[in-house]
C-alpha cells in the first residue's frame, strides 16, 4: 500500500491576511481567498484584501460551509479553484 501526503505552504513572498470571516493569501498586489469561516447565508467576497485585489478563490475556500446559499464574486476574480 502506498500513502501520499500533500503539504501546502505559502510561497516565500506570500502573506496571510485575515479580515473578518475571510482569510486571504496575499502576494504582491494580488490576493486569493483561502477560507471563509462565517455563517451568513448570503456572502459577498470583498474586492480588496488590504491593498491587494482579490483575483482568485481557492479550491477549499468554502469547505464544510453548510449555511451559505449565495455568493457574490467581485469582477476582479479570474480564477476559481
């Protein structure tokens, strides 16, 4: 039997930023939403994380969220997952 282990780390230049219920990975002037921990039914992803533009939504950003029924995605997002 073979086991495979995946480890995810931030790149050397990336910084983690938490804003309310949102967690972002910020690199330069671009941010990726990596986690939403809120319980709101309607969620609006912010267009900015600090000074960075939110351009991506990470693969598991809404992992295990059972309350969200709709999400508004800012126009700057060009990548999901």
